[in-house]
C-alpha cells in the first residue's frame, strides 16, 4: 500500500498547523479541541518547518514545569521533521516511524506539504489490507 492510498482513505485531509510564534499553551488548546496528537509548525501552511506533539508538551511540562506553556512553539518543536512522499510504500514509512519513535509524519510533494499521516493511519490501512488478503485466501480455500 502506498502513502497516497492512506491519504485518500482519511476522512479529513486538512493538516492542522500553527505558526512558530504560537504559544505552547495555544498549541495545547488546539490539540485538545481538535482531538489530535500533533500540529505541524508552518509559517505559510505549505512548508513543514517543525512539528509539535502532545508528548513534546507533556515532556517539557514534566521537566520544566507549567511556565514553559508561555513559550513559543518554535522553542519546543522538532525542527525539520522527517517527511515522506505519496509514492512511498506505507510499510517503509511505518518502519521509519517506529525506528525514529515518532507518531506523525508530514507528506510532501517537493517542498510543499500535502498531508499528514499518523502511525494509527498506517496501522489501520495495514489491518484493512490484511483483512482483504484473509478474505481472498478463505475464498480460494472454499473454492469461491
């Protein structure tokens, strides 16, 4: 399965972004309101300059206390995040996410961001693929 197939299967294809000068508190509010795990940091909404996740925020609150919520996202984000392309095989992207220990990856076409997939999106697509394979094998065994 290719990344572009995962993007097409998503109910919502918009990427939630914040600018680098957004406060961490505002980013946390958006994550909570939208019930998502990460925001792409982008000045123009097209180029992924960074990414900030709920895990990043919780880690810093635990390390430094709640005062870090007043900082700008630029100070806490993961700069220049790992990206993938729509033509990539989902299993390869899943392996990179697992090895890098991150859960979200922007999908780019050249420099422009065209989507965002989560490890959950990739796992869901893989489970669907396995279910179809299972059904096809059962059909062959049963002679259908």
